[in-house]
């Protein structure tokens, strides 16, 4: 009985010590780009190459579509991206202005045009990307707001409240 009490005491102490660190495991500082790639008739294109380039840092993230034409570029650092989609027998499609904010899942569906592989179609749209994969509501807080907001305890985590 005494050993059992000792084991429970050790487990309780470990649980109390580990409790402050559990919220840190669930925090993300990344975003994602998802979507589907289809041909002009709406049929999915399997094996299309999807490349997201971080225009601020020059980092390149590669992906490929599956048998349903879907692609997932997960855990991208937040920032500005250019997306390029290419497939054999289709023109290369690019989307130059894509801004990802914290925890955003941007959906960008691409419809490829049949043509020469040397031609490039640039898609430019002024409409913002809608986050249709999630019901979350988010707000981007830049560094100017963070520096000018008075915080009682000087803990930036209070901004999320």
C-alpha cells in the first residue's frame, strides 16, 4: 500500500510539472495551401507538380496531386507566396500574389489549360483567398500593433484573449 501511494505521489508531481508545457505543443506558427487541379472539362489531373515559392525568403515547397487531383502543402511558414502548377500536356499556371497568415488554410483550385508546355498562364486576381476548409475566424496582428498595445503583464499571449 505504501509503494502504491509513493507511485501516485510521483505521478502527481510529474503531472503538475508538465502541465505548463502542454499548451506550447498545440501552438502553430504555420499556414497551409490546399486545392484541386483539374483540366478544362473538370476532370482531376493526377501527378501535377505544385510548387510554392516564398517570395520573401526564396524557399521552395514542392508537392504533387493525388489521383483525385488534390494537393496539400502543409506547415508553410507565414508570408507571401507564388504558386506554380505544371503538368505534361498543359500550360503552366502561376498565381503570383498569395499571402498566408497565421494558421490559415488557403484553398486555391487551379483549372489547367491544354497547350504547349512552354506557355505559361499567369493568374492574377484581386479577390482575397477565402478560408473554406475551416470555420475559424482570425485576425492578423502586425508588429506595430503588438508594440503599441499596453499589456498589464507584458505577456504577448494576452493578445489572443
